[in-house]
C-alpha cells in the first residue's frame, strides 16, 4: 500500500513542524531502578501533537492508526524529575553544561511502520532542559485530559468478572490449544488459539524504548484476534499494535486492568479502539479469583490479578488448563502469583520478560516435551533471545 494513498498533506505538514520544534510537555509514566541508575519514562505532547490528535486521529480521519510519543532518560539522580504527579516542560538545548536540570534523553515517535519515511523522531538522542510547567499550562492540560476521559468513559465497560465469548463451535478434545511466544526483545507478545473456538493475544508488545532496537518480525498483523489481553498498561505490552496493528487488531475486544492513571499515549490507543468499533473491558482488582475466563468443555482459560501493588509493573497473569497446565506471569514476579495457583503442577511456565525473582517454589512436570533444552535436573528451558519464537501445544 502506497503511503500517498492513505495519508494527506496535512499529516506531512504536522510531522515536518514537529521535527523542528524544541519545546514539549510531559508526565512521568514510571521510574525504573537499574543498578545505580534511574530510567525515567515520559509521555510527551505539545500543541502540534494535540493538533494531530484532534484533526486526524480522534475524528477518525486516520483509521486504525495510533501512535506514542516518548522520552526516556537514564540518569544517576532524579533531581527535578523525582517530583510525582507533575507536568514538566522539556526544552531541547545545546551546551547543556550552561543549564541546571539538564538531561540527555532518547525521544521517539512510534507509529505504524508505513509512516517510517516521514517519522520526525526515531530514537534520537537530545539534551533537554527540564522545568515545571506554569499554572496556566497545567490548567490547560488538566482540562483537556478531563474532556478526553469523559468521552472515553462512555464506551469503557468496567467488570468484576468478564466471560470471553467463543464462536459456538464444539471443542474437540483431540484439538490442542496452540500457544506462540514471539521473540520481541524486552517487550512481550504471545498468541493463543483455543482449539479453533477463540483466539487472541496476551500482550502485543515488542522491543525496548530505551535501547531503540527494532525487531523485523511483522507477523502480528497477520493474525485476526477475537481479543487482546494486556497484562499491564505499560506500552511495552501493546507497542506492536501501534506499529503493526490493523482493523482486525483494533476492532476486537481489548481486556485491560482497571486503569487508575491515564496518560496521553494510552488515550490515543483507546480512541483508536473506539473508532474501529472495538470493545474495551477493564477488570476490577480481585484477589485469588479469576477476573476473566473462557471455559468450554475440557478447556479452561482464566485471567488472574497478580497483586494490587504497583499495577503498572505487576498486573494480569494467564492460566490455561487442558491436557497440560500452563501459566504466563505477564509482567509479574512469581512471588506475586495468586495463592489459588501457587500449588499447581505446571507443564509450561512463561517467565516475565524483565526477569523473575522466583522466591516461591515452582513445581515442574518432568515429562513435559513442549520446550527445547533438557537439563540433567529434568527441566526444559526455551529462551526466546537464544532460540527464537517459542511454540507449544497445551
């Protein structure tokens, strides 16, 4: 598909303007501590991105398209950025040694890959002078955010328990559940086909905002999911939808943890789902009980909250039971696994992409033939970073 057929001069113009601008606003999404450094993730916007949102995205002029605009700063000290719930102004500067509160950061504009030729920022390193926004700037930001949330909340369904619909076909016990875990760097993306009666993603993310490494795999858009489940609202869990999503991706049912803190990037995604006539379900927290399920004949697919603590990092986990027992922790440490699943004997375990402390004992079935490398202790391990995509039948 030629880009000229799907994009008009207005977007070209906005992208060109954005490339030359040096002032942006942003809120800190979250802060990660790595060794002696802090990695600070910021959601960015300015008047030009507001115009892109209002004139092209939110009114449906560009269908099945969304984007994220981010800044990632790695620093040994938080300084001004340690102030929580604050709106900051970021100004690109030269000779940063002449300013206080300056940071080197990587700025990125992530959108569908068909727009790569006009992308104004592709993981570009710049120096930023950081200051707090004025009271007037904060007031305008707050009012705009409130108006957007009023609109979005009209089509959000908040559920204590959600049942995933199947296609009414009879599940044959001879049919297996097919699970694919894609190698996507430090993101997370898996696809599940439940014996032909239902299919979807458990996370649809990829790559790493800080490093900026892009993986060549684009097969995400070949799938036609009935649902997308996000373990958290961290962008690493849905970035592949931004880059490779199509109408099938955005028009299905999206199932998320109940959001308590919105940001501009998430709002863009939610608008895209609404415009595509997708369904958005947010799950209330409930301890030690499934909050979402698909149960059909012999199979069981259930979603559990890992913990109520810091749901931007820990969120939903996926449990599947058929001939084998399967658990994917999502983003959460095994230490936070819901008590109702701790004593299970699992055949397949998917460890979080950012690592797991594994403080609680895990029971492995030694006869599992689904994974790759067999060790003398009877465990089978498949590392996607070493062996590529993982596939198994459950």
